C-alpha cells in the first residue's frame, strides 16, 4: 500500500517546484511606472531651489580665444561643494546667450578634466554658447581616497549617492541660470555614457531644458522598473517624463537593444542616430549631429 504521507509530501514538493518555476518565468517589468509611482520617486529628488549657491570663482583664464574659462564652485545639498568649469564667449557684448549643461562619463579621478569633457567644452564654446561641466559626485576633484565603487555599495547607499549626483547637476542648472551671461530660457543638456545615464534622470525631473542630447546610453539597469531600489534610477522610468526634444546618438558596438528600448519610451519630438563604432565616440569626430541639433533648438 502506498504511504499517503509520502504521497502528500511529494505532491507538496511538486507544487512548490512548479510555483518557483512560475515565479522564475514571470517576465521582468520593463514598462515605465505609473504617474503616481513616479511622483513618489521624484519626491526623493526634491530640493529647495532657493538654497543659496554660495558660488565662488576660483580662477579665470581669458587667454584662449574666443572664450573665457572660469574655474568655479557652488553649493549643493548636504553641504556638498561642486567644482566645475564655466565658459562664456568673449564677444558677447552684454547679450545673454544659450548655455549647455555638460555631463561627463565614468572616468574615475578625471571628472571634468578628461579629454572627452574638455573636447566637448571647447567645441560647444566655439559655437558661441556658455558651457558648464562639473565634477560628478565622487569623481574628479570630488573623489576621495575612501570612495566606494558602485559594486561595493549597499542598495541604500547607491540610491543616496545617485540622488546626490543628480541633485548636484540640477544645482549646476541653477548656477547656469544665475549667470548674467546666460539666457535661462535657452539651456540644453548634453551627456555621454554615465553622463547620458545621469542626463536622462536630470532631464526627466526638470522642465527647464530647451533641448537634450544623450550619447552611448540605453535602458539601464537590467532589472525591473518597479524594483524597490532600481526604480529610483531606472532610465525607463525617467525618459517618458522628459519635456524637451531629445537626440540620442548611439554606437552599435554597445549593441542596439538597450538604445532602442530607451528610445521607444522617449516622448516626441525625438531622434536617434546610430554609428558603426565602439562605446567611446571622440567628440571631434562625432559632434556634427549634436551641434546641429542644439543649434536647431537654441538659436
């Protein structure tokens, strides 16, 4: 006679195994979260724009025609000081000019001083625009000896660090709008790689940009958009909330899936351009499309 207890145990194990397979096979949510959920996410990024910038100009270099470079610093939340370069044309004749908030990539101790950032700063400045390129939180002059890598951080630390980085860039936008040389109604954002990732989040939280250009960027992270930690930095949640026209310039060397997935949720007007190239796209070789896009929306 078959032992009924054994049959019951086996049946229970089969049921549990089937349930686990069902959970494992359940597709990961990759659709943007609802408006209400996003509003709760955005609350974490809230800050007081009236917080004094306490901006300082550390040095001025007027010898590189046709623009002036200033090394500046300004205040952010939690007592953070953000180091940056600010450029403005020499021959502005008192006219307020368009400006670009430039976000650098994942470049360790280089920050704003890496060749990608400096090349783009030069290209954009020579177009007659003001430019601000700042050290991201934990990069460049803001990198400390005990700075943890992303993989070494716990989920709460990652979230808080991301919020600080995004807030610092929004404070950079506040700084641009405070400058007498800048037309605050004509400010654009340009970010590449990590800067494109941060730029997606910044632009999704802001309504002050006239145009947005993102390079070598895609849908990230790989997890679910409604994950209790990942949702705070998921590009698929922020991209649909961007209010400015968006240009994405991507490299096939990164694969097309992530770029296409992110582009799909971007609102109109939008454009995506693909190049047969690796992840690092030298600005002096790949600036034409972006500069044209910026002129179209800033002139």
